């Protein structure tokens, strides 16, 4: 009889500044991406495990305190799909509990942080059962990638995270690479950067990210998009090193609008933006021009707007958000610095 043991982990959600859009093979990205953690959006996972070859799989899966069969089946399929790279899949009997500290229904994707927390637990179990793993984060981000591409960037808690091979000798398609900033660069940037999320609509999306990625395979602009993402990576990486927030902001807005332009020009086409998303974009641009503040936006595959700005400018920007943007959104998740 093997004994029951337990591991637990947590992971932040992340927001991409150069977007991963399009994939090939085994969850490899068509282009490199860069993100930062969203410290106010966290997922938690705990796993009770025992070795049991004859009865392996998930015994129970609790999400926010209730049994969830949909998630249980999804994670069971995931474990089966990675059994060649994670052979323990065929040996473990698991009881899994997960939860988020942000509302599941708010229209904020929790898959990145949830899968990252799950992958972190799997790697901890591997270390207990098989022995020391040289690079835990590489291993966890590779396993998270196989669940959901953007989840691999949620393993890291460093200032920025790169996933995908760039043209300047940084990054790998297999796992992520951290970008750490010096104290001097952080000071110049007004660090930390905050991400305040305007939940414009929490309705379920008409087209999933996976379907969107697939439409890139035959997209007329595929080659141009890959070229653009490489160039944006080069420029944003150097803007970060030089603490050049203006260039950083130009790139993140260009990426957000390019992502949605790609959706609108796919066959079949789709549009995930809401009329209020566009109103918010216009108001943000106007405010920036009038005040000279560093308030920028980015958008994932949905209508919600992520407002990105340095903590040192938060007083005037938060006032603007409260007065002008709150009425255009269903709810808001205020940006907060990480507690660490
Ligand atoms: C627009 O990681 O959700 O948020 O790999 O199919 O699970 P799968 O896709 P997913 O795609 C995220 C796309 C994005 C951009 C990004 O986060 O880089």
C-alpha cells in the first residue's frame, strides 16, 4: 500500500504584451510572446496523491469547493495526453482541489493561472516520487504549455516572461524565460506596472482562443503577423531595458489592435470587441494626450480592457478610471502591486 501525500501551489494569471496567436505541432507558438504576471488574479491548487498503477487517474476534482466533472474530464484527458513526457500520469491516483481569488464569471480567463498551478503541483509530485529535478520552472512551464499555451508564462513570477524563440537569441518554444529588471530600471519605469481590468462583458465568448489559433493556419496575413510579432518583441525588449514607457505603450496597443484585426480578417471572421471596448480605447487615448500620463491599454481574446500604467501615476489615473470608464464596464478588477 502506498501512502497518501499532498502538495500545493499557487500561480498568477498573466497578461501578454506581444500576443501568442497561432500555434503548430505540440503547442508550439508561431511567434514569441512576452507577458507580466497579474498579481491580483491568482489560482490555487492542491493535490493528494498516491501511487496506484492499476487505478490511476483523478478520483475527485473540486473547483471552489464543489465537485466539477467538466474540469475533471479535461484534466484527465490532459494527463493522458502528456503520459509520454510525464510517465507518472499512468501511476498516480489524484484528488485535486482548485480555486481562484477572482470571480470565475468575470470574463477573465483563469485557464492560464489554473493550469500553471496544476503543472507546479505535478512537478512537485515528480520531485517527491522520482527525485530532484534540475530546473523546476522549465519543467513546470513545459507541462503547463501542453495544457494551454499562455499557461506556461504563469509559472514565472519575474517582472516579465518570454515564451517562444525570438530572433535575438532569447526564448525557447518549449518553456519560458524570465526577464528581470535592475532596481534602477524599475525606478525609471515607476515600477510596478499595474493592470486594472475593465470587465466590459462577462458573456461567454463566441469563438474560443483555440478556434482563433486554428484560424491563423490559413490566414492571409500569417507570414506578416509572424514578422510583426518578431519586430515588436525586439522593440519592446529594448524599450523595457531602456525604461522607455512610451515605446512600450505603443507596442502593446499595436499588438492588442493587431490581434483583433487578425480575428476580423480570418475566414470565417469574428469580432470579440464590444462597442464599449472601443469607447474606452478612445477615452484612454484622449486622456493620455491631455495629461501626458503613461496610461496604455491591451486586450486579450475578448472585449475586456486591461489598463496598464505605472504605480507612481496611479492617483490621477485611478481618478480618471473611476470618473470616466467605470460606467462603461460591468465590473472592475483594480490593479495591485504584488505583495512580495
Ligand atoms: C490572446 O493560451 O488561451 O490570450 O494554447 O489554445 O490554450 P491555447 O490558447 P491560449 O491563448 C491565449 C491567446 C491570447 C494571447 C496571449 O495570452 O499571448
